[in-house]
């Protein structure tokens, strides 16, 4: 695995280093010792798998509040998505900045998302599947969300949003008094 820090402090793109032969390929996508080099020592407590049908669909922007903030690692195993994170950490030098990148089954990249970040994605193809690793259990009473089209953050989604849940549509815009999490 190769870790590339993004423009957001503590956020990484992880590239796999597949071993290839006539059968196909094999790659490690987690090793406790290797993840120590980016400061990751927490245990993965929950793993989830999502499927999204249609190109243009959007999921996000989600996060959990302290003390249940979570680290996430996301990998696309079918289709292509534009994966986005927003730094909501009040003491971070990259507070309220966003980063997005393409994750796909073919590029085999993963996004490592620190605690205190909102996360979402838009499908760039039909039939997208993502695997999520979480360091905290899902707790609906401590989850938060920000509106995907918040003009204060100004995420540049590559496509017009075609499908979004009522829940994600109803996330609030951040107001000018938002102090972070």
C-alpha cells in the first residue's frame, strides 16, 4: 500500500500495490503495521457495503459527533464514484475545506477519512458498490450531516444530482456561526 496525504490534514488516498500473474491479481488493503505510519491505531469495529443504482445519485454528507466520531476507510469495488470529504475539525488548518477524488473498481484506490470529517459520494456510473470500514459503531442519535450543495463549502460535483434521499436533501446548510466539531 502507498499512502498519499491529500490537501486536507490527516486525509489520505491509499493505492494498492497488486501482485499480478496469469491468474489475475492480489493486493493487501489493510495491515495494522503499515497503517501505523499514518498514525492509525484504532480498531475497525464495523464494516458496511452499499449499492447505488443510478449514475448521478448522491449520498452524503454524513458524520458522527464526538465522542463517537469515527475514522472511515472507503473503497469502491464496482463502478466509479466521486468521493468527497469536508474537514469539520474546528482546530484544523484545513477547517471547512473539501477534497474529492475518483474511486473505482479499476483504479483500486481507497479514501482514508479522519475523525471530524463529513463524507459523501456521487455515482459517475450505474451500479456503484462501496465498502466502508468504521472505527465506531453507527449511532443514529449522534449523526450529523451538511447539505451537499452548501455554498459556503462549494463542492464541485461532476454531475447534476439525479437521485438523493429525503434525509440527505434535508441536511442543513452550515451557518456563519458554525464552529466545527
